[in-house]
C-alpha cells in the first residue's frame, strides 16, 4: 500500500520563511526611519539651542553617514538638487556624496523615467498640505542596476516658506523581490505542493520508507540509497542522532506536530542547515509513519548572519567615529587599539592589524595598532613582522581589496607571503585599503589561523567603511600631532622673530585677552608690554578703536586674516606708524605680527614729493620740447624759402653777367663766385636747415609720445603684426626681405596705436640696416613669462658693435648717419615701452644680426 504524503507542510514552511523575511524588512525600515527622525529632531534642537552647525556635524557625521539608508536634504525642484546627502548614497547609487552636492549628479536623473512624474506629484501634494510623504519607486544606479526604494520625508518650513525637503531613502529591492516571490507562491501554491519543492520524507521507526526528489537533491543521495535505510546516515555521529530523536519525538507526542532546526550532513560531507516540520500520519498509530517536510535554510541563516554582521559593522563605524571626538593624538592611539578589540569581538575574526604607508618611502609598514582575540597566539605581537611589505603597498595604492580564503589562493607573484603564511600556519587573509578622501593611508589586515575566514563579498563595502573610519582617525591623529609640533615651532619662531608678535584669546563672552608677546614687541613699541598680559585688549591698547577690535574678534571666531599697512597709533606711551598682519592660529586664538614703519613712511612721503616734482619737471620739459620744435619751424621755413629765392637770384645774376663783356680777371672772379662759392654756401644752408627740420620732426614726435595718454586694452599681437606686415609689404619686396610672424603669439595689455609704432620701428630698423650679401629675414616670436609676456624681433642684418649697443637708445644717435632717418626710432621705442611699465633691450653680433627684446604686461 502506497503511503499518502501530507500536502500542507511545504506551503506552511514557505509561508513562514517569507513572513520571516518581511518581518526583518519591516524592522529595518522602521529602524532607519527612527534614525532619520532622531537625526532631524537633534538637528532642530541643536539649531534652537544655537549650537554651531559645524560642531553639530562633527558630532553627527558618523550617525548620518551610516544610517540604514540614505539621509538627505534637497531643494524642491524637479531635479532634486542636494544640499546634503549621507554616505549611504555610495552603496545605493554608486555615486559619492560630493557628486550629488556639487550638482554633477542629480537624483531625478537616477529615478526610473516611468516613476519621475509620479514622485514629483506625490511629493508636491504632501508639501502643499505640509504633511509627510511616503512613496515607493525605482532607481537606476551608476552601473545600470535597478533598485526598488522607499522614500519617506517632509518639507522643512520656515514660517510659510518651504526651505528644503528632508527625508530618508531605503533600498527595499530584496524585500520587493520577496514580495514578488510571495505572489508567485500564492499563484502556484497548488503546483508547489504537488511538485514538493521542499524535501519530504516518511519514516517508520526512523527508517526512510518514502522520499521525494527534492529530498534526494537536498542531501545528494539517490532514492534507492535512502529507502529502507536509517536516518542515522544524515547525522555526524551517533550522539547527535540520539539527541535529535529525543528533541523531536517527545514534543511531537505532546503537541501532535513539531518544527525544529537542525544541522545535517550531506553525502559529500558538507553540512546543511534545515528547518524541519514533522507530524504523524495517524496520531493514534505511529506505525503508519511520520511525515517530515524539510526546508534548506542554510542561505537564510547565512543572510541573517550577514545582516547581523552588517548591522554590527554599521554600529561599529558609528561607535568608532564617536569615540574619536575631542581626543588628542595620544587618546586617538589608545582608542584605535580599543576599537580593534571591538572589531574582533563583533566579527569573530581572530587577528586584526593596521599597516600604514610611509610617506617618505611610499611602502607599507606594520604599525603599532594591532589586536588578537583571547585565544590567539603571538603572531602579531609587538615587533613581530615589523618590516616593509612592498607586495601589499602596490595593491593598497591601487585601492584594491585582497581576499585570500586559503594559502593556495595567494598569487604566485607574492612568494614571500606564501612562505610566511606557511611558516605561521595562516589559514586565510583579508586586506582592506584605508583611504581618507583621496589619500591612501594604509591597510586593515584580518587574519585567521584556526578557521577559514568566511567573508561575504556583499559585506566588503562595510569592511571598507570601517577601514576608512580608522583612516580618518589616523589622519586626524597625524594632523593633531603636526599641529602640536607646528605650535611648538611657532612659539620658537615668535621668540626669535625680529617682528613684534602679540597673541590673543577670544573668550566665550567675546572678550579679547592679551595672552603673550615676544621680546621684539617691546623693542619695537619702545615700551615694556609684558605687564599687559592677561588684560583686555581695550585696557592694553585703548586707542585701537572698535572697528579693529571687532575685526580681531571676527578672525578669532571665523578664521581668515587682516592686513594693515599704514596704521597710526598714539596713546602717550606708544607712538608710531605700524604695518601688521592679524590671523587665526587656532579656533578662538589669534596672533598679530607687526613692525614699525614710521621711518619708512617718512621716506616714502619724501619720495612721493620728489616724484611729483619730477613729474612736473618732465611735463614742463615735454612742453618745452613741443613748443621749441613747433615754434622753431617758422624761422626754419623762412630760411629754406629765402635760400631758394637767393639761389634763383644768383642764377639770374650769373646769366646777366654772362651777357656783359668783362675783363679776364673779372670773368674769373665771377665764375668762381657763381660756380663754386655761392653753390657751396647754399648747399651748407640747405643741408643745415634739412638736418634741423629732421631734428625738429623727431623732437615733435618724441614729445607727442610723452604727451599721449594711451588706451590700455587686451591686444591680439598676431592681428596687430598682420596689419603691420601689410604696410611693409612693398618695402620688403623692394629690399628682398621676408617677415616671419610666429603663430599663436601671446596677447598683452597696452595701447594698440603706440605698440604698433614700436613693432613698426623695429621692423623699419631691420630693413634699414640689412646686410647686402644675403636675403633679409625678420622673425617675430614671443612667449609668456611668470609676470609678463616677452616678444623678440630678430633679423640677420649687419649687427651692432658691442661698444655701440648701450648708445642705440640715445636721442639722435645713428650708427650710420649716411642712412636715412632721424636717429629717434629706438628712443621712441624705449619711451613707449617704459610708458607701458615694460622693458626693452637688444643683443647683437656684428655680421650676424640683431635681436630686440620687448617685455609687456600680460592680461
């Protein structure tokens, strides 16, 4: 007779498993929401109490960053721009908080397109009614994965003005999947029962008389290997077999059925966690058999343990971060070791140690931060393994996690580590890089020797969060130590500084107290101010004034600095003009460094008077040059005009005399006068007047350069030179010359018309003083320097001898007077460049060419 299997067991077990998952999900969501509410209420309380925001953030950073979910504060715009978002966003979306806050990533872009409008409408309805909102929608993370999330939040109101939206986003993907599975289970419940997805067996006197396929698959046995055999084959030993029989059959006789969990052994020797429900087919006659329904809960237990460990790690991050608040460098050292002990207690890992990257050698070295569990041997004792670990350093700098569950998994590229693991009998190893922002601090190293280190890959991110928390603590410790060393060096500098130094403390009631001075301060002020220490600033220096003392208070509160370059102070004891710099040395503390500039200010005032006088003289001189060059032109015109008239008269007189008969002696005298003496005299007059006219033109041009105001602007030098090149095209063609202008010349600041005259004069000189034995080549190049732009006009002309180079900028100086020109080209160039606060000079080699260097202000 075939045994009839009960149909209720698979459904009951499936429903209980799904119910357990939903209970866990509900608990987690409630915890996350409670944490968010606590956070928001604490923040409002802090604001109401006047607690500074930055102090509050320091206290709450850990809690906010490690909530189960993502806490945020954003604007009420469709893009949901974030003003704040917790570190949970990195796990959920793959984007770091800074990417949301900076606006590079918008939350709306991650919401599924089909859900965006519904989310916006739902939130707006809630905000309009000033009530909370609760909505479920889909998000796509950085890697394209879809997440179901639940968002709960509310508007942050200031009276009737909505300032922001605050809330919490929780990932419910797993729970959503469980919900879908529940729906599927309901739809196919009958099919599930018929096909028996759970293992079902019937035993008589603990001997299998019937099993289903799932039971066989669950334990790895064929049906014929089970039927007719004792259930002892699924137990590790006889004691376990007997103990489990007592624990299940006695409650079954009493209650009619029983549900219990137990660990069985599969055919291949591996263990399996099973939830087992049993009931007799006929409670009055157990000889008919007992039906057992078995559900493999190994994965469920693993997930439960995983979730438990995840919560422990999250709590650990919060506890560690809170533990480092307000600690000094030595206190942080002690807290790190204590936190490592907590980490071992909560994870069950046997050994943990921190290795740090040495900034000078850039290799990884074991640090004094280590901890073993209570049963560990001395593997990580102080001094043991205290050596460089270059094999790890490269991996840590690449920000990769190392997980070696067994010695055989260590890559062959690390032979020394393989030998070390073998010598120490290390079973497994985990290395988590420690980073603080972008800084690679070191690595958190976990080691097991008794048992294999089983780490779920999904939890590696939480281990990294723990590692980064330690990294931030170590960076803070290093910062505090460096700050202490810096303050000590600062005190030494103050004592030895030739500048006067005064230090102040800003008390909580905004009183500025003079706390210190240095010897130079009394010397500079010519007064013993050591007796001022401990006094209020108004008592020590009564004439400083409220504006300056309020500036000092602001620096003490907010930081920053203030520079005074001409401060006059007189109170009967102290008299002088001072230059000073006030700055914050640490919160609530400021320093003022000062020097006496009374003598320097007096000298500067005298210099300014002289400069004004010199400017007036220059103006007078330029006016004189202009008047002289302009007024002298009238008599010069008369000289040249009357010399022409005289030349005409002499020619007419000569013709008249030739028509008259003269004696030989008279004829000889007339020929000498009209053919030699008179033309020579006229030539001298014309030459002198022409030279004078040229000089007057040059003086007039020079005076106009001095009087020109100029219009500074940003000049595209390539465009300017292209216009100049067109002007010289004919002259260059006639003189067999080429003008090469380098592309991409840097721009400068100046007057376009005047600088055009500079480059034109330089090019004109190059043409004028070309070499006759080769084709003329003029090149213009340029580059940007630290504080200016430099241009070079290079030619291959006749060059300038060394003894003449220092004279070429002198007025009316000409290397070859026979050549055309006024001798003012480079003089005008220098005057224009100096007018632009620039420099001009040249280098030359006779027979090879000349280079003119021009430096001008850059934009």
